[in-house]
């Protein structure tokens, strides 16, 4: 396994899937953070562990992992994996979290802050 992927998996294990800033507020008042939701869904067998996708996918080779999100789109769980390619472009890869199937790749359009916070 590449050093960057191994380091990222270690960080995922230590800190959860994300920084914890993503959360779901339930009707009963419970708050569930993204990494808690991912663990629950993996335990229930609803999604694959992120490690299975990261270890086996050719789309990730030679790229630096930046961020991973678990999103629900039209009732389907999607891993959105942000990477930086060898040319320095930020790309987003999407995978079906239930099957691990690669869905699509596109260039991530990030807003860049200008000096002094101007527009």
C-alpha cells in the first residue's frame, strides 16, 4: 500500500471519517457525526468500509488524498473522495458506498480566497 494511503487510513482510524464537522440531526434530537454514521452503516452491512475502496482502486494510484465525505444522494450512500493529481489539480471521485463501484470523477472547483479577503 502506498505511504499516503496508509497514513490516511491511520488518520481515519484515529479521528473518524471526517473532522466531525459534518453531522446529521435526527428527529428525536440525537446528533450523529459523519464518522459515527459511517461506522454504524458499516456494522449494519449497509456500506463497505472505506479501506476496501482505498486499497483496491486504480483511480487513486499516484494521487494524494485530501478529504473523504459520506453523502446520501437519492437514497444511495456515496463516498466522495477528494484527491490531488500529479499536475496539482484537485479531483473528486465518487463511489457507491454499498458496492464499492466507481461512479465518476470530476475536477473539484474550489473557491480560492484572495489576499485581504476581497472578491
